[in-house]
């Protein structure tokens, strides 16, 4: 089972994150599109060229590309507004860069300004995802939503979007922030889970080795479930630059998988 890192949770991003992942022994990496207040845009010509070189030289596999800047803008921006136009432009950019990198999975997060908090934001998210899935399909890509909806609402969202290439990102930590059990989400959404799972502690600066119940129970359920998972991505917060924490978490997860394969 390949184990990866998420570059937006590292002290460096883009090509430098790829090199760091290689140094620490990660197999793959999920990359962020970047943007104001985050990192340089990933699709800038020079940065993209440097990224290709870093990936080739390191052997680290690009797993997915995420448009985390949507959390700053608002995926649910009202149709016809400048923000809604900006959202569409960003989604097209992240789809294009994923296709350029040969990555099949694109992540669209629904947190902060993109959070699904009421019926209005729920149905607007459905509209945007329906359009985005069509755009992704034309590039032979899969689109994954990451949110903290209750399992029943999540299934309703998937059904209303009605796209065969829509997936759900399972995360061992995010659901706990709103009192949800990630195992319940896994069980309800198993047929549409993305093949990459985010592994992080409920306290995302705590070592995985402390034995967080949500991490352990989700990994145990993954080993029982008839679900194809092609990568586990450690998403604890390492932006403080303490690299020993990253190494410790990668080593713990590898050792756990030897005892209990997914």
C-alpha cells in the first residue's frame, strides 16, 4: 500500500515538497494548486517544469491535485457573481494541471468559505459539482468532494450530482470536528469512496503512534471493507517544520499496515 503526504500540510510546497517527500521515504504526494496566501500557482510554466523534473528525479508518484484555494473563495458562491466565475476558472485550472501531470484524481474541498452549512449551500454545491464532474469527465478525470456532511446527507449529495466520476474523500480526522464517526461515513459511502484516504489524528499535531481511536477504527474497517484503496495519505499538520514528526508518522503507518494490511 503506497503511503503519501499532502504538500499543503508540509513546510514546503510543490517541487520542494516532492523532494522532501522523497527524502523522508514517502511513496507519493498530493499536490495543491496554490494561489494567493498559499503557494505559487502550480500551473505556472516554470514551476510546472520544475515539478516535472522533481517528480522524475525523485520517483515520488503524484497522487492527486487539490484546489484548496476554494476554501478561501467559496465554492458555493451565488451563480452569476464574480466569485462564481472565479470558482469555475479555478476548477478548470486544477483539472488542467492534473491532466498535465497524469494524475486522475482531483480534490475539491468544502471547508471554511466553501462549507456546506444549510440547504442553500448544499444545493449550490450540487450544481457546481455536477458541472465540475462534466468538465472532469471530458479530461478522463475523477473528481472527489471532501466535506463533513453526515452520511445520509453525503449519499443525497452524491445521488443529486448523479455523476459516475464523483468520489468522496474519506478522512480520519475531519468528521470528528462536527461529531461524526469516520467509520460510519466509510460504511455508508463505500461504493463511491476515492481510492486515496487521508490519515490524520483528531489532534492533527499529535503523532499517529499515540493510537488515536478514529485512525485505528478506520484502518480496521478499511481492512474489512470491500473497497479498493490505492494510497493512504498522511495529512497531519507538519507546517511547523519538525521533520521528525513526519518520519515517525510514516514509519508508524507502515508498521501498522504490516500487522493489518488494508
